[in-house]
């Protein structure tokens, strides 16, 4: 059986970081993912998808993201259930994140940068253009 999901979207709120009784880090949040098609009014609908990240990755994700951050998540869909205070069975479906990507730096949204440990000169960036001009990539340059 295959259970893989890949999502790209923006965080709907700051990630909530908690610790289990045994000290295991767990981060949870909601990702806003736009649908491909527009409504009759020309607006795009958004799906709000819950996710969970565990261990050290949870701490890193919570420390380097904030509400509105553009991220990519890879993982699997999982459904769990519990009984609420009223005695009703509640089902929760969420993405258990196994890998993630920061798709923009914090500095691009004015909140610092998660790249502080990287060298600050452009020599480490293979795409840096020393002339300061944007790199021109035409469709002929793309391999697909």
C-alpha cells in the first residue's frame, strides 16, 4: 500500500511546540493549501490541512517558521480517534511529516533569517550573480 503526501502551502498560525511526558518534542499546525481551480467569482478555495512533526525536526520547524511561512511538507496521512468529554468518538485526520523544506527565508517576510549559520558572502551561492543582474533563464534552458 502507498500512503505518501506532498504539500506546499503557508502556515495558518504559528506552530505549537509541546513535549510529551518523556520529553519528546511534538509540533503541530495547520497548512493552508490553495486549490488549483478558481470559484465562479474568480477566487481560489483553500484547504486547511493539519500536520504533526516529531522529535528534533519538530523543534527546528517551530524555531524557523511563523504564521504565513511558505513550506513544503512530505509525509503520510494518518487518522486517530479519541473520546471527548461528552463521550463522543472524535476522528482526526492529519499529515505525519517525515520531511519538510523551508521555501523562503524568514528575512523575505521581515522576521529575521533561518540562514544565520550560513556564510554571509555570495561565494557559497552557486546561483549568485556578482554583477547584481537577475539571471536570465529561458524555456530552452529548462530540462523539461
